[in-house]
C-alpha cells in the first residue's frame, strides 16, 4: 500500500489512516506514506521560466496528481481539475 501527500501551503495537512484487512496467515504487508511540501526552489525555477507563483504551484500540483487522475473516469477527472482551479484562485497572490 502506498500513500503520497503534497502540502501546497502552510494550512494544508494530511491525515493517513491505513486499513488493511488480511485473510492470509502467511502474508507480508507493508504501508508506506510520503508527505512533502512544495519546495521554494521548485516555485522559483518555474517563476524564472515565466510563470507567476499561482500558476507554478498549480503546475506542480497537477503533476503530482497526474497518475491519480489518469485512473479516474473522465467526468471525475474534469471535476477534480475544476475544484483545484477554484481552490487555487484564492490561495496565492
């Protein structure tokens, strides 16, 4: 099981509550969680290439979510993108 989280700002948080129901007596199960903040150097790099701070953060978030959103049905993926865009419009700047 793998759980990755990205914290785009100081208000964000990630709560992981793994639950594994195992029906085999000889199974080996592990859980891995990775949590990280968007690095200032990542934002700086993208801003040095012409993006404003909000667009840079949005690009990083969408890159992080790309694999996840590929697994969603198209309607859900579009809705996720719309919600992120709405949230980002007031987050920075």
